[in-house]
C-alpha cells in the first residue's frame, strides 16, 4: 500500500502543469502560442490562422510543449517538450521537416543565428546539437540524430541561447549557474571549452536574453531568476555589471495580491538596443519595465504596467525586432475553455521601443482586444476562444502561480520517499538474477 501511494505521488509530480508560451517572428509576420500539447500559429501578414503540416512521420506533439523558438531570420521554428520530441518547422509553409528524438523530456531549445544548428536540453541537464544542412523549403530532412555536446551535472537546464555571433552557447540551470561554452566547429566532438561562468544568482536562473550597445556594438547578457533579480553581464569574462532587485521596488507595494514569496522572474524580453526591458514576475498581474543604460552599465525599474480589467499574470513574453509591440500570454495546460481547448490569454503592449524615460511613461499601454491585429480571429486562433470568462481567468492565474513555482523550485522529498525514488532510478537498478 505504501508503494502504491508513492506511485500516485510520483504520477502527480510527472503531471506538472505547463505554462503557456509565446513567440513572435523577427519581422512580426506571424505569432505562435503553445499551451499544453497545442501549437497555434496566426499569420499576421495575411490575417489568418495557420494550418500546420507534419511530414516528419511523427504526428504533432502528444504532451506538453515546454519550449518554442523562431530562428533569427524567421525561416525556422522549433517546438519541443514532454513527449521527448524536437520538431523543426519551416515557416514559409509551416511544414515540420524533422522530428528529433530526445532521451529525456526537453526543457529548452535554441537556434544558431545562421540557422545551421538547433540545440536543445533535457531534464537531466544534457545539451544536444543537430546540424541542419542545405535547403529545406520543399523537402523533409533525413532522420537526424542529436549529439550531446555538454552537460550540467544532473541539473535542469532552464534557458539556452546561442550568442549572436555564433561563437558561444549559453546555458542556465536550476542550480543558479550560467555557463558560457565555446560552440565547437564539429559538435560531435563536444563543447568542452568553457569560456566563463556567470555566477551571482542565489536561486534558479529562469531566463536569458542578449542586448547590444548601439555605441560600441558590444553584446551583453541579461538574466532573470528566482531571487527576484535581473542581472547584466559581460558574458565573455563572466563579469557581473549590475543587479536590479525587481522584487524590492516600492512600485510593487501598492499592488494587491502580491505575495513577496512569489516574485521570481519568469521571463524577460528586451528591445534590440537594450534600453528597455520587459520583465514578467511570478505573481505580478502586469509587466514591469526596466531601463538599461549600457554606457553606464546600469539597470533600474522604470514602470509597472498593469493589465486593466482582469487578472493577467504573463507566463511568457516575446517581441519582434522590427516592431514596437510586446506580446504576452498567460495560460496553463491544466485549464480548458468551454469547448475543451487548453486555456490561453493573449495581450499586447504598445510602445515597447528604444526610448527615454519620459516617453516610456506616455507610450507604453496595453491594447484592447478590438485593437489587436486580426482582432477576434487572432484571439480565436491563439487563445482557443475569442472570449474567456473572468472566473476562468482567475482560475488560470492561480494555476499559473503554482505552475511557475513547481517548474523551477527544487522539490524536497521526505527521507522515506528518497529511498523509494532511488530504487526506481534507471542508473541504480540491479538485475536480481545476477
């Protein structure tokens, strides 16, 4: 009976709620939302929903999607998740040209800026690379086998990025580390050369982003984490340039429903020049805007933008490099609309652009649904329904808080459960017949 109860407990842990994700084409040709196993794409240029075509031999995703990403040029799109599949799509036709199998559930993906490599990480902290060769617009790729290039010793990878010049691959994990590795010319040889470690977070690192100084054309790294901080790094040498304690700002003190224990940074998104940074916090109904001065190497809070009329806690942020709009989504795989579609809620912040502090106060505003590009049809496609009841939104907000907490905070097991878990580990099983 004891083992049965533990089995139930393990099953519940494996059935974690997956937060909704959003990604935007670099030139805002399309926008994609993933919630649960559903991948939804809307063509902003043509004003219509996109029908996905899967020629890879493995039909669509069968479990929660944990990572989505457009390539730097927007030609490729990658989705991956709990079904241990990494799907590579071409965005001209939205055909899946390859499904790469992972040994474990996938937690993060990245595409090199030249579109040559797709990299992904699994829950055991192993990072793999797949090379994409030649033109893939009209044909499926041959079956690809991913090669392991590096690993974070049994620590879940939370974010993965290629440096803009393709020289490095940056990986962040649940054990507070950011590793900058030299990306090898031959991934099959492994990425053994470590350029630097960016160490300073006191809790899990949840997200990474690059920003570029318009004066010096030098790239810098931003990171957010469970310690309620956003940090600015010179990643080539691992130097911490500034820390912004977003959870301690007085702008949050007047916000109702804010739990000081739940102020982890869950996502961040920066304008191309890096002067403005949007930050999603685990229990903040809205989005926080930071101002970044790369000349002075400083970060500070500019404004908290609330979402009027409803409880909206973003789980993912995205923006096109050619637009002044920030796309936000809230949702969780455990909640569904009245027609059983997984629930998501999409919002857009207008005025997200390189600017001075005065214009930030005046320009940044959340668009009403009727003012969104595509309006009702866009919402129908990305949300699963153009209208979501307030009760469902409130339930989603609570589910989102739990989901983001369970996703990254390390689980603590009672001593009796630890022994049970050890007996079930594949690397600890002993053949009793021997």
